[in-house]
C-alpha cells in the first residue's frame, strides 16, 4: 500500500441535533452537544411544541476527517461500540443512514451513553462502501455490513477487506462535501431502521409537524428552575 493511501472511513458526515426546551438553560444544552460532538459551531432554529411551548432546535455537522475520527475515538473510549452493534439493523434506514441517540443529561456528566428515549442528542450518519475501488453511498444492507465490520474492528476501518482510500481531495460519489443540509432547518423525519426493519423513529420532526414535547430532566435547567431568557 502506498503511503498516500489509508483505510476508508465508512462514515463521511454526521448531522447532530438537540432540542432545547423552555425550562432548559441554553448553555447547558450546548455543553452537552459539544461534549458528544466536539464541535464548536452550530446553528439554531425555533419551533413550537404541540401545546405551543417554545423549542429551540440546535444543530451541527461533522464532516472533516479529523472531526469524524475524533467522534469515533470518543465513542470507542466510552465503550458504546457493543451497544451499537447489538441492534445495528434497527439503527439503519432504507437509505443506508445510521441513527444514534445519546442521553442528553448523561452528556452533561461527561458520559457518552446510548439512549432509546426522547430527550436526546440525535445523530444521523451517512455510510459509504467501496464498489470496484470507488466510494459510493451504501444502501441499507451494505451500510449494515460496512458498519458491523467497522465496529468489530474497534473503529479502525476494516471496510471491504482493508481497501484503501485516496487522499487526493476527490469526493466520493453521492457526497458533495458538505452534503445536503441535515433536515435543512432540522425538521426532517427519518426512520431509524426503515420500513419493515423494526426500527424506531429517529425523532427528526417532519417539516409540517411540530417537535414532540418531552419532559426534560432538571440538569439542563437554571438553578431556580426558570427558563433562561
């Protein structure tokens, strides 16, 4: 293998979002998001819950090699790989996208913990595979296979028997670098597992629907329980 080649990254982009509810402190929610993603930049949009309560949708994306590798390094260190692999098929939709939920409150404690609940930091990953030496967006079955190999290899690559990735600055087929804005304003719905896969909704709210209301834990709130202004 020549020195300018390396094992491919099965995930080329991660879109991450979290809801800040009216009773939660914005800086605390951002702190939880930063812990999980390591990202310093984010964007915000505002929405209303079913009962008219204000909700701020905070989103960020990880797209560079360094950001993605650091994310998986944190996930590996946190010991969540076995949990991801255990129900991997339920986490991948028909478009080959992987969904991961982290407990928002545990993130504030400096812990990266998987969650099946609603008050979460939600991540959506684009999965790629190698076909005849070219990187392409993976479909559901390929994404499951590629991610299983990646997780079994402890996050050190392992895709397609160790075929190499060019570092010539070229883009993989279907990857526009920045890619489509994840949910645009963050209000897109996708299914974690796809139809018939037994998966759970990824909690990306539909454009024409309001975000689901959940009862947040007090850890993100102000000391007196009042919403931040």
